[in-house]
């Protein structure tokens, strides 16, 4: 029996920096999800919503907030079109859609949290009837 060589997986080329991605979007999603959980926020990752079957990166059900993590390929025309369609549908269903890039998460996580947390908190407070103590 002859052994055949198994091809090595190819790295995804990053069209934005014209370099090679070293941190996939899914790892950034998990990194952000962990950071949000540390803030006491209940999050679900990679959840399919509705009959259209759109998968969202991070869902905060209590506040009806979706956080989409955009990797380098989100700048491509077809990907942007799908993202816009997904965002329109989510907004029509009452979700607030927040977008962050993998680069922001990787290099500026604290700033990302400083931007997201007030929006999530405000949204949660609004949905809970302006309660002063937001329960995630």
C-alpha cells in the first residue's frame, strides 16, 4: 500500500492588507464573546435566526442585539451584498446590528468593548422598560 501525501491547508489571503490572515474570524468571535461574558452578558455564538437561516456571529438575546465580526473578506462585493441583506432582515425583525472588524478585536478589544457595552446596555434598558438595573 503506497502512502500518499496529504496536502497542507492553504492560508486564506487577506485582500485588505495583501498579507496572510493569522487569526480567523471565528477565533476573534470567540475572543469577543468571552470578553462580553466577563462583563456579565449572556451571549450565544453562531446562532441561526428565522426562516431565512441567517447565522449571526454573536447574539445577545436579552437586548435583541447582534454583533457581526467582519473579517477581511467582508470587503468583497458579494460578501458585502450578503451582509447588507442579512442586516436589513435582522433590523426588520427588531434586532440592533453592530459590526466590528477582526482587526479591531485583535488590536483594540478594550475600545471595542467601550463602544459596544453602552449600546448593548441602552438597548437592554429600552427593551426592559427603562429599568435602572439591566439584567442580561
